[in-house]
């Protein structure tokens, strides 16, 4: 009856409990020595692992409360982004940006700095205005820029260290529609023109298989109101899954299979409500590492890591994903030193990944990269201190909010105790 994350690579002996009210949640917190909160399990690091108590907020009571000026809304923290964005749409509202999947709980997405893509758009953590937290003592606390401001600044990207959020005050925007375009481009062409393309589109990203010379370019552009799309995904996963299964059995064929697959014509278009276009079905299980790099270093870093994979003919079966994210001022955000290029490296869950990720991580670190907290990385406490000037202040707030370390687990204790 234990717990497992989405990819199956992180497990815990504790079963997940689902309190139905703040009172029930407070009772769990008062009675447990160690507690972690979990959403959809989309973290690849052991952030949610606990040998004692794990709680999910999916069954909690709650409803959206929209501010009179319609610029923000108070949201139940355990709601999935899918549920949240559908409810906002019914009110004529939306999130300014999303990632490409939406099962994650809002609280978990903000706690780890989850993001979409867009030169002018920050992570979901930048949308937070305030939090209602149930602390280690079971008491409720509110924090925002005026009330408990130090706690608020740390909580914006919290890793679940300061309490369990039950409500989050979130920036919202008027509902909008998007037109999606998928097309194949030469890697050399995209590398040459990417900065110009990024300035022309509200959202842009691309995928590149390390053993192929073409990229799959995706752009999202605001458009006139239209009906929801017939498809719930931007790509056909059935063919991709078959190719991956061959690569898992015969990894030496990976370069050939990728070049063969990229002979396919890619020319996809969808239009619809933004919250239906941002996410796509992702049913093929994988393991993931993501690094945020200074934007000026992103394309060179990607070129270096692809070259390393090609020279070793390494069986990295998934494409790299390349996105852009705006700068922010959040203490523990990888975007707090300036705008970034976000490079995601995936590997099929049935294939080895640790050695490949370690080699790529060294390249990303050499280019000034910092990892996404929920994706695979090997940071030490010394690394955290070197990369984040506010790390010790963050730890001080954690000690004040949770002096007994109730919200720490072994992974987090090594970095933040």
C-alpha cells in the first residue's frame, strides 16, 4: 500500500492519506513526526518520499473565490491545474501560462517552480500573491507581501518545507484562445533564428532528437475565439511508443530509429481555449532532468550535449525539449538571476538513465545552469549555497516555521536542514 511517483522511480512505504478538511489535516500534522504532501507525483526527485505520513489534498473542501477586480482568485491548493483552469474558464478567466501537462496539483507546481514557455512569462510560482498554510503545529497561517513577508518570500518556491498550503491567492487574466502550430525545421536554421522567433511568438519551444538533424518546432499564438480542439495532444504517441520499445530492446539502433522517425512530415495545427491547447496527453513513461541556463548560453549548451551524445552513440531515446522562461525574484528559483533557457532531457522509463544524466548534467553546470528542483539532479548542500545567495536565509525561515524538521525528509534534510 505504498506510494510511487508518476515514473515509478521514487517510492515510499507510507500510504497517502486524504484529509477532507483543514481540521483533519491539522490533526495529522499534530500527530505525525514526519509529513510530506503529494500531488500528482510528477516530481522525479524524492521530494514527497516519507516513511511515516504522506497527505494529498485532492479530497479537501473548497471553492474558487474571485477577487472583485477579477485580477486574482483564491484557489484550493490541492486542485489539479486541469480542474483549476476549467473552473477559471467558466468564469471567463485563465492562467497567463501553463506547462504542457496539467494533472499536477497547483500547490506542487508552485512549490517546485513549474513553468511553461514564453520570453515574457515567468513560472507558475510568480503568479502567487498569498498562501494559507497549515503549519507543523497544526495552526493556520496566512502569508503575503505584507503579512509574514519573510515566510511568503520563502513559500513562493517552498519545496513543501514551511507548511501545507490549503489555499493560494493567484494572479489570473481574462480568458483567451490559442492557435498551435507544429512544424519540422532544420536544427541549423532554428539555432540561427531562435532568438528572432522567440520574439515573434507569445510561446515557442522545440524538441530535438540527439541523433537527428531536424527539430519539431511548436508555437502558440493568441487567436480569435473558437471551439475546443478535437485532439487532446500535440503529437501521436502510439508510433513513438513502438519506436521506444524497439530502442529499449536494441539500444544500438537508437540513432537509426531517430533519423528514420524524423523523416516523418510534421505539420500539425490546433485551435481552442488556452487551457485546452497548453496541455497535451503524455502517457509514455519517462525519467527527466531539466536545467535552467542563462538564455545566452542555452543553444550552445544544447549543441554541446548533443555532440557528446553523438560522439558516444549513446542510446538517449527521447528528444530534448527547449523552452524560454522570464526572470523572477524568488529566493530559490533557477530564474532569479535573469531570463533562462530551460533544457529538458528525458529518457524512456524502460531504459538506463543515470549515467547519461550525470554526463549531461556536468555540461549544463559548466554553462552556468541550475536544475529544476523536481527533475533529476545531484546538487549537494555546498552546490545549493554556491548557486543561491539566499539559501541560508531560506533555511532560517524553515527553522522558524518548522523547528523540529517535521516537513524534512532525507533528501531535503541533506540540502536544507
